[in-house]
C-alpha cells in the first residue's frame, strides 16, 4: 500500500503523513551509527521521507545527518533552534547546516525560546535561501496561549504540538486556529511518549480496529483528524519504523473505531 500524503497547511509542500522523530532514539555514540543507518533505511524504504530532530536531543542531529548523508535529496528535514542566547543559537545553526547538507526545510523555534529575536533572525535565513519554512513548537498546554500569539503573527508556516488520546488539549483552540490560519500541523508524541503504546490490546480489538498493532491504531487515531498533516513517532528499531509507516496507508479510522482507541487508551490512565 502507498502511504497517504497531505499538504503541510498552505505551504505548498506535500508529505507522507508518517515521518520519523529522533527524541531519545538517535542520541547514539559513533559506534552505534550503523543502527541509526538501519533505522533510517527502514523508514525511507517504507515511504517515510520527513525527519525531525533538535539540538535538545543530544547527538541526534549529527547521527541523523550522517544516516541521511547520501540520501538527503528528496527528504524533508525539520529541526529546531533551542539555545539560550542568540550567539549560541547561531553557532549551533552553522553545525546544523553542516549536518544536513547546507539546507533545512523546516526550522522551528523549540519551546518558544526567545521567539521574537529568533523569528527575526530565521526570517533573514529564509530570505537567504538556507531555510524554507519556519515553525514553532511547544509540548505544554500552559504555553499554548503564547503559541497562539506566535501563530497569529502570520510569520510562521507550521506548528509542532503533542496529540494523542491522552493529550487532547490542542483540540480546544490550537487545532481550530491552525486550520483557520492554514498552518501545517506536525504532531509529536502520537504514541504518548511510549506510555500509551505499552497498553495490552487483544487480537479481537486489533481486528475491530483494522490494524496489525496497537501503535498503528494510535497513529491512525491522530490521522483521523484532518487538521493534522504529519506525525513524527520516534523509534529505536528498524522493524518499528516499518510498522509505523504502514499506519499511513489503508482506510482511516471511522468514528466508532476512534472511540474504541480512546476507551482502550484509558486503561493506561490516558
């Protein structure tokens, strides 16, 4: 099956709906680079072409860059700026450009750190052609008011937020505003940071959901919301990268199936 593609808001960029994150999975020492290469190969071979990282994730950017080195063409690289000072942010940015072949498709202001100064700087980098799109991220509902402020500036193209059956705060205002403004929506933690993925689910329930695994059901749950454009589940296993990608193909969950995913998720406290 071919993975579904969606436009990233009004950017004109179309991407497969399942990408790959790197939080806690690609922060690997040099001796484990072959594992990263294998994970990325599995993702690419399954139709995943979008990858997300951050300076906050240890060595993940460098490791991901090396894994993509000879296969960078045709991929969509999203990373972030996170440093506490502008000088440190610019120094790290030079490293990021080196890691990713001199170009970054989506540069995001991680957790809104010093976003006013960073946004002006990144607009200059975009105008210089080293960055294509600008975005902002946050994981905490307590910061969603400030995220709304950034969204309403008209100066970013995408947001990255958590969304899963246990974290649904974005449904109240963030997702409606993103749809209104035509912003791309990238979903972090679609598996609940791994906690929801560990819930035990019976074969009968999986059959009712039309999936081969429970993580696939969680991914399909988020994709059932058409305001969502790209999911970035992280994984440390090649076989899981292939499994995640498969969730982007086939029919979407119907309302009854989505409600079943929500009921099952509550077993884990979600």
